[in-house]
C-alpha cells in the first residue's frame, strides 16, 4: 500500500486526487469524513460505502459484503469461519456465567493533556473496544453512567471498585518490540492517586492491550485476550496467542511470530 497513490487523510480527503484515479468505489469510515467533505464533492458514478469494521454487531456482515464486492468470497468465508469459531465459543461460555460471578471492569485508555487531573479517560459503550468486555461477559462499570468515551472521575471508579482494569494503548503493537511505553502506562495506573485499594490494583489484575491487534478485523484476538483476563478458569484452554498467529499466518499470509516481534500486552 505504501507504493500506491495517497488520497489525503480520513478527515481531509484529497478530492482532486481521488477523482483523478477514476475509482468505481470509495470505502471510508462510518461518520468521517462528513458527507459534505467527501460525498457531495464527488462526481456521479463514484459510489461511496461507509463501514465501521470494528464493532462486533456489524463486523461479520461488513466482511461478508467486502468479500462480495471484491469478488473474494473464499477469502471472506475463511475469515468468517475463523470469526465464528472463536467469537461463538467466547459468547457461548460467557452466557453460562451467572450474574453474581460477572467481573466488574474499567475500560480506559492512556491519559492525554486534556484528561482532567482527577479523572480517567474511560469507555462506556458503542465502540469496538467496549465490545471486547461485552463479548466476554464482563460488566463495564461506566455503562449506564455515561455514553461513548470521556473523562470519568476517579472517585466514581474507586466507588465502583473494578476487579479488572483494561487500558488501551497505541504504543508498541506491530510498530515496535519495545514494551516500555506500555509498562509506563501500567505503572501510571498502579500508582494513580486513590487506586491503591481498588481490587484490580490490589490483586494485580491491571492489563494493557494494544489497539493494533485488538480492534478492527482483529477484534477476535482482542476478545480472546480479554476473555482470558476476565475469566482465566472458564477460558483456561483458550490460547489468544494461537488465535493471533492464525490471523497473521492463515488470513493475512504473513510470516510474523507475535511472540518474537511486536508488543501487544503488558504484562505479557
């Protein structure tokens, strides 16, 4: 892809360059760029399709549609079989967990300069990231308290006492073998003011996950990883590393061993 023409960014598409390539179809994200920045500026004859490609509720259908549009039904069916095998198993086992045994989880990501000094940047709903906990049968402590993702005061987190904290990082991943940035994020959660007595911190159940391999078509890998963190006994025979290997070798046709390259979780 690095050898192909650039057509701007998601937020600032290069309309002139797009038109010059005479595409039959343009695929972009569900709500970015806005129709007035893209669709309305394109001549008739260029179709626009918007996919999310990260939500468990729509990912399967979107991948099937892509297989049809690109005339790759065998490739898409191979992906769907892989998806159904693991996501189906995870959801089936999670459905057997009694309500009283479901794990309380804080879903958050790395703090930015805009995050309040006494807050965490948390996720409540409507993202591929929150789907990871929902599929595994966990209880997202922010769901019902807020929508989407935004600042969540630490006082609320302490009161809800999550048993597991999952932090989303875009450091490491496939780009780097160095897990130091993910470790720094982990250490920041462990030492955050007032968190010392939270069950997740006290019991060492804080986990950092890379967005590189856990959201998007790789959601299956992320779901297996989070399921194992939340319910190690129920999923003791599920091997997230093997699921990741299958994605890379069988579906992406890559010679890439995730145990030797990249940084995907911390602690490993």
